[in-house]
């Protein structure tokens, strides 16, 4: 573009004199637009070889490391690279960055609707310390104009990152393919790689961090396809049970398998007392509070003690662990998180029976109130009208909602969409829950309750 005036002068000139003047007045050629940009702290390179002509624009923002703008046909395109300190944001996997995007996507949502990815998959490659990325896209409508958003998210050793492409105007098929190529090949990482199987030193340090000193030297380690089992009794047999749970959960709540996902830690203690001690230390709760559970899943791990491998607590807690560490669905609320887990651990016939009994006795909680309960386990300590614990009653109600949407004619065709949409909203955010129910099923919370 900088040479255009000179070319016009030459084309308009008559005779060699004007041409000579134009030649002598020609400025130095403008520097070519760079096509590759290096971000050393993240060991990332962003390469615009597939999108020539994009220019970098200065921007002052602690999270935004680069912004580029260009055009593809009639579409104006803006591309930004954002980074987030892993420790500050609790980011371990590319899916976690995707969850962060969905939790902060109000600016892209239409009034009365909820923002969600319309396409997403995991892809192996040199995307980071974790050797895969989340590739996602979404269509949005801003002031009547069709727009498309494309996302690549990854994890480096100390950062999570998001490469975002915003198309103002819908690109044609050829340009969209160029953008998709850029999103899958335009960002490269060349730093160290994570040991996804855990080193023995890492496993030992994890075991000793919150266990009592008397069990530090009793650690044994077993690795399966998906789990790191840290134990002092029964771990090798228990590992088989965990893999069975994994496959059963994945049938109901499908997710991508990809190389390089870190093994999920499971702590299996020989005695209840060892488990209670561990739970009390890591969660900073009393010993009596710890003793109220047979097992718990939190952060990336599941912890329990050696007992029957067929106890339904294992698949319940394994579901929590998978929702956090494979599906990346942390939200919705206690009703949703306990509902999806209880649905895996209870027989469907029992869930239906519990639901009927709650309706007859009037023990169920109206959905609008139920969906903002902070914790189904700890919010009530009294008994229900039938003499059972209030927590047990609420777990049953949560399971009945999930079972209805998974099995009924009303809900089953869009059940997976429901799971991902509700699991991506902030816990207890009734407005967003209602928006997502409306987008998926055409009902509000009261309408779902009526169904």
C-alpha cells in the first residue's frame, strides 16, 4: 500500500523526464509485514504464514500479548493472544481455559440466550507443555451482522493461553478453511513437556504432602491407562475398578480421548482413620466432618479408604473427578454436580421411586430454590417428613432431574447439550441456567419443573 502513489505517478508520466523524477523521489521500500511473532515467557510462536497481510496493533493489557487485524474477503478479522497465569486461575488442562472463556462470555451472548461453543474438539500437537489444544468455534450475531469466533486454547509450563479469532462478517468457505488452518497450525510451542504419567518423585511428593508421617514410607504406586493410584493397601485391585468406572461414566457423558492427558490421582488408604486424617488436613475440616464421608473428589484427585470396590461411592466420586478433569464442567451448582454423579451411582428404578415418594410427601424443594443451594450435603442437617436425612432427600431430587432429562422423551435428544451448557455456567447463576434451558428445551426453570 505504501508504494501505490509512486506506481500511479509512473503510470501517469509522459516521457523519460517525469519517470526519472519519480524514480529519484522513490522512498525506501517499507519493511515487509512480519509473519512470525515470538513470545518468550510462554515459549510460543504465532505464525501468520496462512494469513498474509495481517498487521500487529499496539495494545496495553496485562493479559493481551498480541493483537492483529486484517481482512478476508468482505470479513474484517481481529486476532488476539491472551495469557493467564496458571496458578492464579487454576488452569491445568486446555479444557480449563475453555471453561474460563464460557464463564466470562456475556459480551457474546444474545439477549435472552446463553453463549456456548457450537463446535469443539481436542487436538494433539505442539500446542504447549500439555501436548494438545482445545479447538472451538461459535457463531454470534452483533447488531444484526453475522460473526464467527474461533478459539485455540493451550497450557504452557506457567501459563494458560487463548488464541481468539473474531470475524466481523461471515467468511466464505475458502477463507474459513484458511482461518481453521491458522487456528490449528498457527501457534507453536517449543518448551519442556509435562510428564503425563507422573514421575515417581512427583507421586511420592503428592502422597506425602497431606498424609500423616507414619504412612509416608508405606506408599505403593500403580499406573493404569487413566489413573495414578497412590495406596498403602489394595491398590492394584482397586485400579481395575476405577477403570471400569471410567468406561461406564464415559458412555453416559462422552468426551474426547487424547494423548498427553495427565493420569488422574487416586488416594486409597488402608484404614478409615488414615483417610479421615488426610481429608481433614487437605480440606482443613474437622475430623468429625471428614468422618461423614466414605470418599471425596476435589481438584484433580479422588480419595477413599480400602473397602468393597463395588461400593457406589466410587463411581459417584469418579464422576465428580471426570467432570472436573476430563469434561471441564465445574459449574451449574451443587444440584447439577451431585445430580450427574448420583445418576451414575443409583439404579434408575430407585431414582424414579424416590421422585414419586418426594412428590407424594411434599419433600421436594421447588427448583428455583433448589438450584441455588450452595451444598446439598451441608446446607441442611434436619430430617425430611419420611424420616430420612435432608441431604439424602436432596441428592435424590438432584438425581431425578438428571434422570428425567437423560431418559424422558422430553429431554433425552438434547441431554448432552444440556450437560455441557449447564456445567459451564457459574454455580447458582439462575439467570444463565434459565437462558440455557430456554435455548435448549424452550422452557424456563418453572417450565422444567412442570415437565
